[in-house]
């Protein structure tokens, strides 16, 4: 069993592509199959090495490892060879119309109430006529001759599907300049690499009948197909891969971690709830392609941000170290992590609490009496979690204040902020000298 993920390196991996990659990866892992990464880079003008590297990097960041890699640009000789064989057997044929001529034909068909299906003029050209056209300087483009029969498949997601070849134009597979369109090279690759399952976005469902006929023309086994609905933005808005904000690396730069992103992508479009703490093995164990529905799921970046926060809130220190280090907090210890994790939306937010503990800040004195009473009652160090209750109790006894009237001024003085991690956890890290100065209204 082998699946493939076939991005075009004409841009960075966006969230929709990442989902297709993940579904393929989970499908392969759940069945003990192999995962092929194929760069669909026949478009030499728009494909770049930098985008291909970026896609590999993003897949690796997500942990979607591949067993094998291929590049279409490296296989042009193979496509030419197969193309020649298909031309010899009459499945590819040369056409000479210019784009304007084709447009004129379509307009005439529409005016007569006919569907704009290619009239196969190329098939009827005599050898003399072809020679004449070539003498005019026209180079042929090539079309695949479809069988005018029903082509059916049982889609893993959509169930039984069928298209009649007579309703479709014979697709152009090779342009007059010799470059290949996506359709046939993809089939040649899937056949040569032994791909058994093609799982991809619904935008390709109309290609499938054509591609099945191509597999048959090559004498190759037809893979199983599955087409998952494309995701949309909140409110059903379109998600274009050209929107930079949908790039996996942009979410990453904003502090989204791989685990919550995977959890969200694995469950989007299913009835399952995303569990950001599920590791990859759990995702594999829970995966079933039949869980994906037919309607277009909505991807909401705000939900991803929430999952990210939930992920951090439950993260053990050992698993948090790398993220802390990447946020410039390589010196953070477990006590710090456990104190602050519930207040984070992303690792970088921890910097604020690190600064509250380790850097001078201007305290905000809302109630000098409460603060002075607390300062006078600071127990000697070393401090543990009981230091906080000792000073709060003393301030309460001295001033008669309690509840918010007691805690709010103390928090403002000690941290300069309205809200934050539990003071009993922060206070031992802030330390006696700094706590005293802040309670007395000094920058410390
Ligand atoms: N390169 C194509 C795309 O990104 C691949 C389609 C397919 O999976 O067959 O849309």
C-alpha cells in the first residue's frame, strides 16, 4: 500500500495542503503503507527550489515524514517516452488550433446551445493538412483521446462516482512548447511508483475519470481514489493558497505548535473533537477516512489559537523545554513553567512572565496601606508556596481588608499587572528583596 502527497512547489505549504498531506500520512500509517512525497514541478517558471525546501521543512516540522521522494522535473524523459507510446497507439493526438481558434469554436457551440466539448478536429486531419499546418510554423499540442463510455469508481469519501467520457473534452496533456500539463505525468508517476491510493482534494474529482482512463491506456492498475472536501475560512470564505496568512510557516511564526495544528487538521470535517494532547500515534489509532463528511469544513484560526493554548496549558516541562528555548527562555526551569503555562497562548507569551520575575518593573500602588503591611510581614527566605499566604494573612490582619480589596493591590504591586499566574507560585521566584521593594512602591 502506498500513498503520495504531490504539492506543486509554486508556493509554501498552506493549511489545506497540510491537511491533504496529513490525511495521506495517517492513511498510510494506519495501514502500514508507504508515503511518497512528489514535487509536481513541471511548471518550470513558477516552481522554485526555495518553495520545495520550504514544503519539506514544513512537513518535517509537522512530523509528516516521507519514505520516498520524487520530482516530476527529473522525469521529463519518461513522460516523453510514454507520450510517444500513447501517440503510437492512437491515445494521444496532435492538434493545431490556436487559443483564439478554440475560443471561437466554443463560442459557436454555446450559441447553438451545445456544450463546449472539443470537436476532435485534430483526429480528422490528413497527413497533408498536418504538413501544411506545420509548414505555417504551427507546433502541435497533444490531447488524450477519451473513451466515450462511463468511467466509474468507488470513492473512499464520496462513494460511487461515474462520469461519461462523451461529456468531457479530450484533455490537452502537452503544450505546443513541449511542456506537460499536470494530468498525464501524475498518472505515469502513480503507475511507475506503485501508488495504490490517491487521496486528494475535491477540486480534483473532475480529473479522476480522465485519469482512470489514462491508467487503463497505460495498462496500469487503477488506484483507489478518495476526495476530501476542501476547507473554507470562517463563514465559508474561500481559502486561496496565495493568501500568505494561510501558510503553515506563518502560523508557526505566530507561535502555533505542530501538535495542535495536527490535531485540528486530523479532525476538521469529521464529528471528532480535536485533542491537542493527542500524539501522532493516537491520531493514527483514531484515524478512519470514512469519518470525513461530504460538506466543506470551516477552518477558524481563532479555534487553532485556542487549541494551541490548551496544548500549552497541559504540557509537561520536559516537552516544553525546546519551545521555551526557542522563545529565548532556555534558562527557564520546571517551577517557572508550571507557574506560567496556564497563562500562555504561545511560548513567546512566557517572556512577559520571565521579565516580571527577573527584570525591574514599576509597581502599581493601588492601596499603599495593604502593600506596606505585606512588606512588613515578608517571612525570611528560603520561600516556598507558603510565603504568599503568610504575607496575605498578615496584610489582612493588619488592615482588615479581604478578598479583591486585599489581593488586587498586592498583585498590582508585585507584578504590575491585573492578572497572571498564581502569586503563590510567582512569589518564590520574584524573591524577597524584589518583592519588598515593589510593595514599597520602588521600581525593582
Ligand atoms: N500537484 C497537484 C495539486 O497540488 C496534485 C494533485 C493530485 O494529488 O493528484 O493540486
